C-alpha cells in the first residue's frame, strides 16, 4: 500500500479522473442541448387516435411516460395544436383509453401565422357557398401566390410606410427644434417649407394605406376549408397559412429537405407569435453586434490599463492596490454593473447627450434610455479585468532578453514597447479579448436593464442614415432564451425553441471565438513580416 | 603588435577609447563591483574572464548603461568613452547605446524576418529609405559572415535559423547601427564548437573596424582571439594585461590558479 502511494500512480488516477468528470459534464451539456435542440424541426408523424369515449384526436406524439403512483400504466402527450379551437396545444391521453391509433396519410399540418399549428385534413377551396376540392399540390401553388402577396404587403408596411414614418418623425422634430428658437422671418419660412413636406408625406401615407387595405381585402377573399379531427369544418384565409405539409407521406429525403428549410427559416427569419414561432435572426444580429461593439470598447481600455500597470507604474502599494481592485472587479455580480450602466451611462451620460443634442425630442429620450451602445459599454466594463489580466500576462511573457536587445540598439522605452514588446504580447491581448467576448455573449442580467427587449421593431443597423443606430434597443439570444422559455404565453410549446436558441447561442459564441482566434494567428504572422 | 613590458598596476594602453576609473556598483546593498580601474584600447579585442558571479557581465553592462534598467542599482566612479563621462546627466542614453552595441549570451532575435532584425537599429534612428536599408543589411550580414547563408531568405523569420546563425544575426543587428564599440556577453556559451569557431573568426575580422569587448567563460577563447585580458574575482579586477602575458606569465597567484584550472 505504502509502495503504491509512493509510486505516485494514485495521484495520476485522481487527476485523470477529475479531468474525465469535467469532460463528461461538458460533453453531456452539449449533447443534451443538441438532442433537444436539433430534433425540433424534424417533421413528426401525425397520429389519429380514437378514444374509449368516442372522441377522435389528431396530433404529434410529444412524449410518453408512466403515470405516477399507478404502476404499469402509461400516458401519452399529444400536440394537438389548433389553439384557436381547443385553447391548449397539448393533451394528455391515458394509454388505456386509446381504442385505436393510426397514421392517416392524408393528414396535414397547417403552419399558420397566428394560433400555432393546425392538424387536420384539407377539404377544399371556398368559392361562394360551394367548396371546390383541391389537393396538396394545388394548395402549394395557392400558397405561392399568397406568399408573394404577403411579401408585397410586408414591404409596403415595413419599408415604404416605415420610410415615410421615419421622414415624418425627422420633420416633426425639426419643426419642434425651430419652435425652440427665436421666431424670425427666416425661421418662419423654414417652418412653412417643413409643413409642406409633412403634408406631402401624409398624402403619400394615406395613398399607401389605401393600397394596403385593398391588398388585404383581396387577399382575405381566398379561403380554404379544413376538416378537423372531430369532423368540424374550419374556414380560414390562405394568407393566414405559411406552409402545408403531409408528414405521414414524406420520405427520409423529403423530411431532410424540410428540416433544413425550417432550420434556415429559424436562423434567418423574424419571430412570430410572441417569439414562440418563426426565426431568431434579430436576436442573433443583436448578440453579434453587441459583442463587437463591446470588443471595440474593451480592448483599448484594457490594453492601455495593463500597459501602464505593467510597464510604467512602479511596484508600490498604490499599484498593487489597483491591481487587486481590477482583479476583484471580475467577481462583482454582473447585475451590479447593469445598475451602474443604468445610473451612469443611461441617466447621466445619455441624459446629458439628450439635453445637449436632442432637445427637440424631449421628454421622450433618445440616448437617455437603454440602447445597444450603453449595453455594450456596460459589458465592456464587466469584462475589462479579463483583458487587463490577460494583457499583463502577455507582457510578462516577453523575455527580458528581447527587451534588452532593443534597448541595446538605442531604442527608447517607448520604441521598445511599441515595436518589440507589444507585438509579441498581442496573442495575450487577443486571448483576453476572446475570453471577454465569450463572457459578454453569455451575459444577460446587466442587459435587461440597459436596453434588451423582447421584440425590437428594427435592427440597430439599417439603410437609414447614419446606418448604425447605437441608441436603438435590441434583441439578444440569452434574453430570448429566458423570454421564450419562461415569459411567453405558451411555455410548453416554446420549450423546444429554448434548446434550439441555446444551441444557436453556443454556435454564435463558437464562431465569434473562432474568428478571433483566426485573427490572432493572422496578426502574429503579419507582425513577424512587417517593419512595425 | 602591442608593446610588451608593462607595469601591472598601471598598464599603459595605446589609444584608450574607454577609460574606467575606480568604478563601484551596488545592487541594493550588495556590492558587485569594487573599485575597477582599467583602460580599453581602440580597435582591439579585450576579453574579461573569471568565475561566475565575478562581475564581468555587470561591468560591460555599465558601458552601455543597460544596468539603468535594473531597479536599485547605484554606481560610483567614472567611465569615459571618447573622453565623455557616460554617466553625466547631459548624456543621451539612446545615443550612447547606438555608439556601444551589445550582443547577449542567449541569441535574442526579434520574432521578425531576418531583414527586419538587421535593420531594426537603423529604423529606430529614422532611416526608412529602402535602398539605404538594403545596403546596410547586406553590409552588416557580410561582416557577420552570414550573408551567403541567408541572402536568399531575408524575408523569412529569424527564429527559423539555427542557434549559431541567430547569434550572428544579433551581431549583424549590432553592427548595423554602426557602433564604435561592440560588447559581447558570453556570445558563444549556448553554441556548439563549429558555430563558435565561425563567430571567433568573425570577431577577429571585426577588430579592423570596431573595438570589441567580450566576456567569456572559455579561457581558450580568450587566449585565441583577444589582445588584452582582464581577470575578475568577486567584483575586483585581479589582473589586466596583454593576453599572451596573462596566459604565459600571470603575475597574481589567483590568476594562475584560475587559468591552470585549479578552481573556477
């Protein structure tokens, strides 16, 4: 026994075992999220069940489990959809009550813009009082025209009317600014010119609105009739429907194609129905932009601080105190930084900016409210210790001999630092940046009080001058997970979206980090071949 | 050749370029150099030998004021180069270091290309014209006997070279700033005999244009290449003389013990 311990082998087992546990936990986490997240868009079969009380239900089998306290009996959770009819998306069925279960090939899933999925059969197209029977192919063609129409409507709503509103708001603010000034003749003239602009805009706005109403009326005219599980008929406009498919008829390849179509819609589309359906593109965009602005802010701040602390500050009590304080900042709860961001950035600086530059829009704030800039700066403060520590380590790793080599060639301290030491310490700095990015991308608490929202009407980057709108509110993947999973009206239906969004968040962080690592390697190469 | 009959206490050095008078140096409270007085002759190779920790490296680091970088170093006494007190307040340290180049024990090329390493000094001095830099680079590499080996790969990283080549890059880098004096701090201690022989040949060539001061552990090396040799022990200069004198006819018992290998 003594010999065994002396050989050191047990310690190797202990350390290796601990490592294995860590790896298993990380692997388990990723696998759990992948299993739950990746299967969401796979089309499941539709089951038609006849129950002992004569009722017929149609839906996807979501889960099967044993009934608590009743040994040997099981129950099944069915996603029956049709929220507008049944009020609930899911239904528990005791297995003992199921008389028969089949998978009818004609059963369809109707993906709708509102009220979630509908499961049923297609009866036909409504023409006056008659119903003209159509098949899935004709239905798809109908959907094609309706999608073109829908896109047109959306373009008018979002782009054209949006532009008019944007301009109108601009003129309105200009008008208000003019009223704040001394009334002179020149101002009078200007005011009239702006009024004329506004009138013209209002006129074109009304025109657009009329076109829109026309489009909507004509679009609503086309209606289809569907048959629900219990035999009732349901009429709805084609415009309401996004997609119709028959999962029981699909082969493996059709399902795969469908899967990727849905996946693409998820990462590139906009959210629908209180975020529980549709895509999460604005959240991905918000997260990436937030992290990028944060990096732009945190790297100079952290690097300069570290350079002073390491290279210039003498090693006295004050420097040591500062160093300890910087390290301790990393341990401050992130919500505290959020409160600081709210008080300092938003109310103090943002409020000051509003008073100085945007007095015409007061009392509604421009910069004096949460926005992507303030959220980024708050996160930059949160992550500055990471960058400082990593940069200091990078600077320490530059050997004294290299510094002395530069000094011996007649370089000053600054030249040595700038041309020899800093380039060699760049990997350390970028490592700091990578760690900061990873931390920032996953932080949610401080964002909730500095500008993240459930649904942002526009991205912080668009085609309106000056293109980057740092004062705008934004969506964020981390907050989206919390919101979809725990704040949405339809939590049960949204749970799969939680896992998928988590997966996307992981991937986003991974891609951001990989990019940073690539940049680091490129920079290292670049520095070794330039004169800097 | 140098004159031979010399007073040990006051060795008459022809054309002294460095004059050290009663130099003492302290690291905090520890005294590392104790009243060193010696002259170094222009365009000759002078070597400093002695056991580890005897202060020979410390002494040459005084000549380009590299000891300034270490905290808590105090210096007494006087060093004159070209008649100028290099510790006078008016002295520009970076100018001094351009005049007194240095090569270190471990090859320390910058993680840049061979070319950028060599022209680093001229660039710091503000020379940016490519044709001038090219010329400086070629000249320096030729003097360092490296040109033929690297002329086809000047744009590759200096870190890809062998240890001996790296050390010659460092010598070329020092030469490129056109110094008057070149200090070498045990330049061959990390190299194999063949690389060492190359550098020794080169150093003998270099004394045509430069004053060379070399610290070495290797007594044969000192005997082979230097004109003058100083023997140090525990921070004092025990003996300073023409190299042949020191190795054939040491005046001090300690010197004799050291060079005959009785200790050290």
